[in-house]
C-alpha cells in the first residue's frame, strides 16, 4: 500500500484558537493552561489522523497562528506591519474579492516587518511542540511524524524586509537564523517539512511586475538560501511543499508547474509535496510524466490527492486514480499520498469543516489502499 500523509496544518479547536489570539493580542492568559491545552489538542489531532489511516502525521501546527508568521514570536527583529498584497487573480475579479472580504474570508493576523537583526529567541517553544507531538505519537501508536517549519523564502514573502540592504542579505540572515530550528526538528527524530509557497504563490502575490523567467531567478535565490540552511540536515529527512495559495479563487495567474519544476527539484529534500487535485493544477501530473528523466532518483513524490479548499469528500477510487498516475511515473516505492495543502493554514480560519477535513483524510487513506 502507498503510504499516506498530508501537508501539515489541521483545524484547531475553539479553545486553541482563543488561546492563540489572546497571546497574539497580548491579552492576559494563563501560560500553564495554554501549554496544557496545546498538549491535549495535539494528542487529539494525532488520534484523529491515526483513526483516519494517516501513516505520517503532524501536530497539525496546533500552537502556531500560521505556518509562516509564527516566526515573529520566536525570533527578534520583527515589528509594525507589512503591506497586504491581494493575489493578482483576486484583483482581476474585484467583485469576488469584495465578497470574500465581506464574508470574513480573509484571515486576520499580524504580519510585522523585519526592522532589525533576525536572531533566535531560543528553541523553547519548538521543543514544546516536539514533545507534544512525540508524546501523542507514542500514545496513539504512530511511528512516523513530521513537523513544519517556515522556509526563508516564505518568511520574506509575508514578513517583508525593512532592515537588510538587499533581498539576498535578508534571505541569508533568515537562513542563518532558521538553521538551528531545522536541525532541532531532525535531531528529535521527526522529519522536517519546509513550507515553500514562495516558490509559486509569490509569483502572483509579490512579484507581479516580473516576467516568469525573472521570477524563476528569484525563486532559485530562495532555494539557495534554503539549501544553505539545510547544509547540516540529512536530505532523506527533509520534505518541501510548494503551492500556489490555499484559497478558493480563480488562480488564473498561477505560474505553471512546468516553469518551476526544476526549481522544486533542486531543493535539498527527499520528499516533494505539490498540488494535483484542485481544478487549476490537476492536469499538471503530465509535467512529471513528460519530465521523468529530470526527477532525481532520490526524490519521492507526494502529490496532493485531496483538495483542501472545498467540502467535497473525494471518492476513494478517484484518489486511487490520482495516486496511480504517479506510481506509473516513478514506481510505488517513490510515491506517498498527500493533500494539496493544509486544512488549517491560519488559526481560526479554514474553508473546510473540521469533521470533513478528517473525512477527506480517511478518503485519502482508503484510496491509497485501493491502488494497484
């Protein structure tokens, strides 16, 4: 059977969300109660993943307000607010953009600027996350887990630079600062997942004035910084996730996978996670087929075989068909079934009902069991 996993974030309970936003807004809260809540919530999150049939689990990013901006709480140098750039595809349809804003479809959270030297405040919060995940795995009989971390590139996308002289200098500083976080995760026995939507999403969010070719050069700089930060991490313990933005929208400005394929393959990772279920990218499995010779032999493909922006629960036979396309390209031992993106990218915000998210994970596992 093809193993199963997902991208990382999962729906948080209201109690978790309330604690996270109390901390975010600098409101009074009991730190011991916060920690106890996170421990219990991670245990339940792992239990539900195991129950759904997921082989390689995460902590759901339970304690983090988002997959990228959590770094503002763990590193120095961030303050104020960064510009908010709506993706180019949403700007093309202002009526739809206004509608989702009116309906509360835009998550609210702080995005400070980088205004000083980026340095770690220590690994204390990370070590709590690791301990919670490992305890939950032991309690629920799960052998393999991973933990998410922000890539230097995605930090630079959401927490923009107002201190370092150049983008390259900012990326280098982020890589140096994040290096210990990456190494701590792997040293704990967990796999490390780097979230890298900057390699695709930022094309139509931040770099709209560039050509595709010029953007790829920027993305390659992001990979250079990432690979530097991973210089002392074994490649076979690293997962990299690329995406075009985990939101329902036109996505008609997304850069094609074919143009960022080489960039993705150049990451120092064994596992590459990518979207193949949503209507804008479902056809791009053919890129992997046509460019099979360019996929390094040590790469394992983790296609998203369930969507994360709608409440449809995929039929297991459809999931199996999606998996089998990639098995036919690289072989069964080099495919893991995953999700397009996370189900709880931002605390308290998600298009998919929490119970339906786990139903989708169960469909993912059922489909993997059906693969020939």
